[in-house]
């Protein structure tokens, strides 16, 4: 079988390619360039050098393809629009759907691929002609959260070689092969853009509009640099910790008033951030919308969060209401709510729009 692997220069995709080669497949490495800048912050050139060394070491051909235009149009413009709305987007989810499993899949087919593969820690299950997404065996590294928007066609085309392998084993394999990236740290930051001073980066694309920081009594306690730089529940970077008065506890962001450009903060009253349910839209069901309009399951509202018990009500094909068994802190509009069964099957996910208290009072 010919398999084109999305190889990034990191250890996960490198070991994924090696494992497929060991299984006897005809493996090709395909490196994606999705972001270019002049300040040297993006590590694409350095990563591609690692790709060359790894592919030569394990004995597979490799190619590079440039998707900067597609990434900008399909992912980054959405990213900017969400920040303009005062929301906090998660571009990694959209990047998977629109680039890694979009143009990349099309390019792989041009190379004669029967399947594509990635270094994601996730699991694909086929049953009765349908494809299900599930958590990887290594729950500490599971990345199914970021794949919640994949379609049946995209899932049918992919292989996850690391679905049953934990991260320490991946690094052990890389060391045995003497791969140059065996100890390379995991990538962080914005998908394909990487680690950087986020405030300075965002300022290049969106004009900052400074404004007042108020407490809930309407007192001015400081100035903010622009609402787009802050998220609900944020405690660091407010620069108001030394203010006289108050109760001495740490300040945190309680809400954003986009219309009046005001950032509201509070001290110690953490319960103000807790909500009882949320509304989400853009729901992608894997493999299909459940027949029941109301059902119990589990959910994550952010990556790394333990599964939370919820009750889901389908409002229409695109929108859902999610009621929490236990109140949830700082539910953030723009992030994804991702639904799971008790045994780790991902039912799909949607974009969080708003959260509310039980009495219907809007939190975010």
C-alpha cells in the first residue's frame, strides 16, 4: 500500500513513517510549509532539514509542498475574525480539517497514495462501513480533541500509526534509530506559526484598541492593551496586581464588553466565572447525528481537560445545548466543545458561542 505521511520534522510523524515502512508499505514523506515570515520565528527551514535527515535515515522519499495561501485563506483569516469578535479561537482544529486533511489529502492522491498518515495520537475504528474517531491508548497525549471536525471521507483516508503507542515508546524508537529529532521538544503555539510573543504577533494584523479595566462596581482599576489579548479567567498579564485597595487576592478577567471596549475583572469571586450550560454551533457529527435529540455523554471544553459529564440537546443539525453535571469555570467562546462516549469514542464537536447560569443569565 502506498501511504503518504505528513511529516513535520517532529519525532511523532518521523516514527509514524518508520513504523509504516517496517510494515512493508510504500511510504512517502510530505512536508507542508503553511506559514512564511521574515523574522525567522517560523522554523519551517530548520524543520525541513530534520525531515531530510529522518527520511534519508529510514529510507523513504520526501517532498515539500507550500500551502501558505490555503492556510491564510482557510484558517488564519478565520482566526483573525474570531479575535475581532472578542472570542478566543482554536486554529489547530480548523487547520486539521482545512489543510492537513484538505489540500494535503488531495496532494497525496496525486502522488498515488492509497492512504495518508499522520503522527497524531488518535484512533480510527471502522464498523459497518462507517468510520469512528476514538481516543488513543496514550491518554496523556491523545489528540482526538483537535480532530473533532473531520468528515467521513477524511477519516476513511487516514491511518494513525501511533494509536496504540505511548510517547516514551516513540522517543525510545527514535533513539534506537538514532534519529536527529529523537529529543526534539513537542511543538507548541499556533498551528504552523509556532511559538512567539503572541501580543506582538497579533498586533501586526489587528489594530489594538486600548481601554479601561473596571471592577464589577464600575471602578477603574487599570488599562488594557486591547480586548483581543485577554480571555475569560485569565489571571496573568493584567498589570493591576499592585493596586491599592481590594482584598489582596489575584485579579482575573470576568467578562469583555466589546461594544464599549471595557475589560471587567474581579478579585477572589471565582464563582462568577462558573456556568451551568452552553450553546454551540457548527456541530460536526462523527459519523452521523445521533437519533436521540437528548442524550447523556462526556465533553471537553478545552484540550487536556478531564472528561465532564453532560447532557446534550440537539437544537438542529448545526446547534446544540450542553448542560453540565457540575458547574464549569471560564467556558470560552470560540473554543470547541468536543463530545465523547464513556468508552472514548468521539461523537464530534462544535464551536462554543455562549455560556449561561441555570437561571438563563449569560456568562460569556
